[in-house]
């Protein structure tokens, strides 16, 4: 009888152990299995935006006009040959390439440069290019400058620079722009670009090249 009870007890224990083992196995399976995961949700796509470069100045055309605000460009000048008044800013706004040459009557380098200007201008459209001689010697008069241009046949505007114009030019381009023997020449393009060209004599071809590069 005792042996039967012992055998029964062992049988019961084996059943309990087997049941517990099965339960543990099922719980472990829950951690590694289960229904297959659905597709991973993705964020809604955002339309791509084209990259934007650095702002650039709009290309100007003669009809749009270019606005120059520099003091030397907005100063009212008087052509000593005929008394006509004008502003460099207005010439550029009308679609002209403007050359501004600082000079003096006594300057032989200037006179030689202006001889080549005569030939260069003959190769360019006079409606698209204006050359301006600016006398920066305060001791020279408008009358003497007018006589200079007529005698040598230099047929473009000549003006006498007053103190304000001279200071404005020096402030932007440096003091050497007021030294006539350096043959300083500033070119202003139809798009508003302003460049002090290299010092020294400019050849006929160089003048024509500059005029065309700047919009003539």
C-alpha cells in the first residue's frame, strides 16, 4: 500500500513538473514570436524645394534703367564746350557706357591718351558710348578747357571738377584718380558696374574692348 502511494505521488509530481515546463515554454515563445509585424509606418513625404542661390542683382536693360547713387554720378556737371548740364547717372540710365577720364590741360599723357580715344570712339556707336573728360586741376578754367578741346578736335564732353566732385572721386577710387599723368579712366557699364581701369595708357583696342564688355 505504501509503495502504491509513493508511486502515485511520484506520478503526480511528474505531471506537475511537466505542466510547469510547458507553461514556461509558452511564455518564452511569446517574447520571440507572435503575429508578424505590420509594415513600419513612414512619415508623409514632403515635396523637395529647389535650392536657392545667393541673391544677384537683376540684369538691367536700357529700358529698365540703372540707378546710380554715388555722389560723383548724381552731381550736375556742365559741358564747357556748350554749357549743357547733365549727370552721369542719367547717361547710364539711358543705356550708355560712360568713360570718365580725369585729366588736365598740361598733362601730355592725357593728350596722347585722348588721341587714341578719337580713333576708338570712331569704331563705336556714338549713341551707346559717352566719353567725359574731367579736369581735376582747380587752377584751370572752363574757358581754357573749352579752347583745349576745340583746338585738338576732342569732340566729347569736358567738365571742370569742383571740390565736391574731386572729393567724391577720391573717396571711391583713391587719391591716384586725381593724378592726371596716371591716365585714370573709370568705366560705367549699362548694367551699373563701375570699374577703375588699370592705370597707364589704354590702347585703341583696349578702349573698344572695354566699351563692348560693359554693354556698348
